[in-house]
């Protein structure tokens, strides 16, 4: 049988270790789906293309390798845009392969034609339209290289229908995929010397770490620096799991919903060491009030981030692991007794507020969670309660939408995580978020994956209601759902086992048994709409100006 452009795409995917692809067919990518009938790649048929992008994200986030999704032209491609933007802001390597109208119809406003590449370019690392089948193999190689090199991110390859159908050159020689390049710039030895001098002069240093630690696999090197130099460690939302939560140096998450002591400790630092994070506003609050008396070192694989939001005493463009390894085996040990005592004083004096009942539900979930379970959240109050209260002792245990904050992320991401890892996944969501990709319950039921969905239901867009209460004189507008939904009945209608659980002591006692059983399963937990996730830094305020503590 003649080899086509569609065959080239699938051969490239196999070469790069892709064994599962999520997507949905349509007129402009049917040749690709026809080629799938001749391939051993597993296809996951979603009910919405956005979910295909989030399933790919779930696979990529849990593995650290690029994952792939398919969509057709027009609305298929536009439905992927949110998932691509989400991957871009969280530095997740996914590759979207979209169908396009035949080359002869490009620019004619043909049926289901949109300029997919132009739409995607601002929110991907790379996007290209492949007009010639002879260029397709090279385009696929570029996609994997770009997606996984340096700061990871999404890539889009748009392939017209006739290019998918065209006769292709001789078959590619399948080989082991190349290792992604983490960076190209050399690490300046003088920068390491400068950093060590700044560290030696510091009495109150703090490490501020983000997703770059997990992307580079640098958690052991981070621990070595923190322990040998006796430095407290604060994590961004994306950095949770990069440092042992049982270590006394661990400060938890910083920023808008941090424990009060975390933000107050950060404010007293004289040296801020930021590694693999980007000074996001949710982490820093008002920039001029963030660590105001600290000299600042920023290490990031993306040189464009250095100095973008904060003046630096030292900026180092480097992969986190390479930088931490360059500190050398003879990194001196130091005990910072006065600083550690001050940290413990602040920790004792300014703890997290007394937990709301919803947070106590998550405490019970954390205690009952089975070892190895991957936790995926949606976005809202439940996400912040998870970040505050659930311990993660390894990277890639918590999958959540950070930079874009996308409701609807959790369920498809959990499907992708369970597919890729063959481990149980727990999706923690709210009654608002789950509805944005509710249709993927059908996909979950078909796949029969070990995924448990915990729906915290307050019949509101909880974080919207909270902000309206705190900052808009309690003028509630479009944040309440007037009709209560029976999520147990909804799940069962999709063929998924479901139970309702009251957030009482006796009800929560059953979580051990529920989470020990294999999914798919949905657990519906009603909670009080008035409960807030606290503390909270008001928009535009400094992190020390927290409410509710």
C-alpha cells in the first residue's frame, strides 16, 4: 500500500514513543484517522476537542514527555485553543496536529476553514502549516524538538487534507527518539561564583521554587542546597511536590492563598533565590512589596523571564538541575540558627486559619489517599484548599492549571494521567468546574480507568462568590446556580458508579474504603456556600496584607 502524509505523521509519533493519542475526527483530518486503522497507536475518542488537549496535558504532566492530540479544521482547532494556552503558561509539552482544508482552498473561506496557525501563534512555542508532504517529516521532528527543549511548551502542526493524502517519500528509519535539549546557552562559571558570594553574605535567605524544578528533575539537587545551607523553601502552585513537606524548612505555597507565616517569612528575607519560577502575580502580590529588602537571584531556563518583572542582582539563564549541579559537591554546610528560630516563631504565631468544613474534607481525603495516587484539580476554592492542605512529596503528583486557571481541566487531565501512568487518579473538582467538561464522563466510562472524581458542591462559583463578598460589598451577581444538580444520577447515567457523602465525621470515615476501591467513581459532597478559602491577599495588595488571618 502506498505510504501517505498521514502515515508519516503516525510513523513520527511511534518514533517518539507516542502510544496513545486523544482526539476527534472530522472532514479535514479523516485521512489521518484512516491511517490510524493501520497503526498500533491507541486513540481516545473525546466528546470535545478541548478535552483532547487536556488529556494530552495529563499524559505530559505526569510523564514529563510530549503528548499528542488531534483535531479537525475550523471548530475542531478552535476548541483546542484553550488547552494550548493553558499548556503554554504552565510550560507543558504537547503537540496538537490539526487537519486543514486542502491547499487549493486555503484563503477562500472554505467550509470549516480558519487560519489556525495565526490564531495559535501567540499561545504556542511554534506553529506551522505544512503545505508539502515532502516537508512533513521535518516538521514533525521540529515539533518534538521545540516542544521538549528549553522551556517546554505546546506546538501546533496544521496539515491540509491533501497533504495527508499525498504520496510520501520512502519510509523513515525508525530509531530511538533523541533526548530533548534542555538548553543551549553555556553556564557562566562566574555566575556561580557570584551566587555563592551572595549566599555566603546572606543571613536570611529563602528559596522560591516553581515548576522548573520538576521539569528538570532537580528535586534532589534542590534538597541538597536547602539542607546544606539551611534555607527555608517556599513553592509556587506548580512547584508543590518539589520539596519534602515533612522537612522543617518547608514553607508550603506562597502567595495569594498561602499560610500567613509563609508570606511573612518571605517578607523578612535578605536574599531571594528564585529557581524555575516566573514571579507570577498570584505568587508575589504587589511587586514592590514582595521581599522588599531582599537581594534577588533568578535562575530560569527561559532568558526572557530574567528581569522581566523584578530587578535582579543576578540572573542566570540555565536549566534548574544544571545550575544546582554546578554548585559543586563541596558546597559548604551552614547552620542558620537565628533565622530558623525566627521562621519557627512566625510559623507558630501565624498559622493557617481554622479550617472550614470543606478543608476538613480535604484533610480526610489526604489521609485516605492511596499511595501513588495522582491528584488532579480544577480551578477555584477546592484547588486552593488542596494546595494549602494536601501534602505532596514528589513532583508530578499534583496536576493543576496554574497560569491560565482553566475550569474544566481536572477531569480530562485525570483521564490522561491515568492512561499514561497506569496509576489511580483522583480528580478534585467543584460543581462549577466539573460542568465545563462533564461530557468526558462518557470517555472515562468507556476507558474504565481508575479515576475517582470528588465533587465539592456549594451550588456556586465559589471563588467568584468569595471575591464578590470580600471586594464588592457582597453584591452577588451570576455566581449562584439556582438549580441543584444530582451529580450521583448524572454520573450513573454515564455508566459510572457514584455516591453522595455528607461532610460529617461518620461520612468522612467511609473515604478510606471508597478511595481504596478501583474507579471510575464519583463522590458528591455538599458543602456550605459561605465557606471561604483563607487567607486571601486582595488584588493589588502586598502579600503581607492578607485577609482572614
